[in-house]
C-alpha cells in the first residue's frame, strides 16, 4: 500500500513537502502533470531510477525524461543548448514539450539508456512544479502505467495497476491534456518531432521555420486493449458509420468508442458504447481517450471498434495513439 495524498480540491504545500521528502529519500511517487500522470524519482540517483523500471516493467533500452521546475535547473543536466533549442524552450515552456538535449555527465546512464542525450521538459502542472522545486533537483517523469498500457490520466485508472509498486500517489484529478508531451530533437538545425502531442508540427514550424515529423515511423503496438481493435475513419460521416455498423454486426460482443454525436446510432446495435467526446472539441477527446481504451479493455469484447478523428491539430496526436492501440488495424475510407 502506498501513501495517498488527495490534492484534488486544494493544493496543499505541506502534502507536497511530504511527497518531496519521499523522493529525496530515494522513493518513487506518482504525481499529476498537465499531460498525463508521471512516476517521479530523483533523476540523478540511479538506485531510485531503477525502481521506476521495475514498477513499470519497462525495458532498460527505453530512456526516461526529466522534469525541471525552471530554466536554471537545466544547468544541472544539459549543456551546449543551441539557439533553436533555446527558441523552442522560450516558446513552449512551461508546457507539453519534451526536448532532447546533450546531457551532462551528472545524468546517470540508467536515465538516458546510455545515450549522450537527455529528454527534458518544464511542465506547467502546478503540483509537479512545486514538487520539483521542493526537491531542488530534476525528477523523472515517465507516464504512470505498466509498459504497453495506456498512460494514466486519473488515479482511478491506475490505482490497481501501480498502487503496490510505488511509495506515494498524489491525486490531482483528471489530466488536463490527456496525452503525453510532444517530443522533439533538433538535428542539424532542424526540429524533428519524435512523438506527436498537443503542441503541433505547425506550432513548431511557426517558431523555427522548419519541422520534420518522424513520429509515425515506429508504429509498434502500445496502449492496446486485449481484444482485437479496429480504427475506422472517413471524412464522409455516413460512410464511416456504415463501415463501423458492418464490422459490428459480424461479432456477438462489440464495444464501440464513439464520438458523442454518433453514440445514439451505435447504441441501437450494441449496449457497449463508450463516449469519447464531441468531434467539435478534440481537446475533450484527447482528455478522454486513454480512459476510454482502459474501459474498453474491461468489457472483454470480441472486438473494439474506434471512430477516428480528423488528423489536424491535436487530432494528429490522437490518431497516432489510436493507430498504435489498434496495432495498425486502421481502415481509412
Ligand atoms: O507528457 C509526458 O511526456 C509524460 C509526463 C508524465 O511527463 N511522460 C512520458 O514519459 O510520456 P514516457 O517515458 O512514457 O515517454 C517518454 C518518451 C519515450 O517515447 C522515450 O523513448 C522518449 O521520450 N525519450 C526519452 N529520452 C529520450 C532520448 N534521450 N532520446 C530520444 N527519445 C527519448
Ligand atoms: Mg509512456
């Protein structure tokens, strides 16, 4: 059993101090950020960081990111920051942008998976910022989930999965963004997006003039429900609905992740319809998507069918996560 600190109603500095003490003593703490929940440990202490790999059942070849509470803290972990990297930092921090920078030797190999770079982010989440400030060193922030599972966006979603594996859980309510940060690496002066997030390629381009998106190259299965999962999208709503109905009717037990607008239509063919929010507000969909995937998993259907969204703005990142969840089982009409 971990210690549970409830900060949903009010941010209580004394409770944050308790959590900071746990981290200072080498423990690990689940805490909210604006994107998704993270698991924090002292990012400069290999023994503490090792506990995170164990809790997440994560392969050691996948590096962790570090969170800082202000730009000054960057000096502890990164060096040779270029003008373009600085421009990105100025434009998007605090916020959901992780930048891959040249690491200092203070950063243990276990954080970077042996690489000479380190991923860094200044979160805008108030609880997280205060927690790091009180620690006065960068803390790790991989998403709070067992490897391969959807990232945790509420404590209820991850409590069973992680409660026994961490020392403390800070509850800050539902995550504001709902999907993980945009990850960027500047190579030869050009920003490469390694993971899509709320900060879009267009926004990056506005700041730097160029951008390359590599995030779709590596579509290994992640976030996936145990049932077969199919993603369907068409700009033509009627075609999309017809296709989803056609697939649904072939299976006895079907869960459909549907936009609010179409939920009533699907309820006529299955009682397992999960509302992912309005297509007119993709920020709402992004907030709901990981929770919806977890809920779908619990239904243990023969198939989970997901309505896709338009790939623009944050829709790009939503579809990126959904295509992964479906293991590339994606029908675009
Ligand atoms: O929004 C987020 O970034 C959340 C919150 C909790 O901060 N964290 C998160 O961490 O999503 P994680 O570990 O689930 O994902 C970090 C991503 C991984 O895809 C990892 O491969 C990449 O960042 N990454 C970390 N360090 C890297 C490095 N040195 N070079 C390239 N990619 C790196
Ligand atoms: Mg993750």
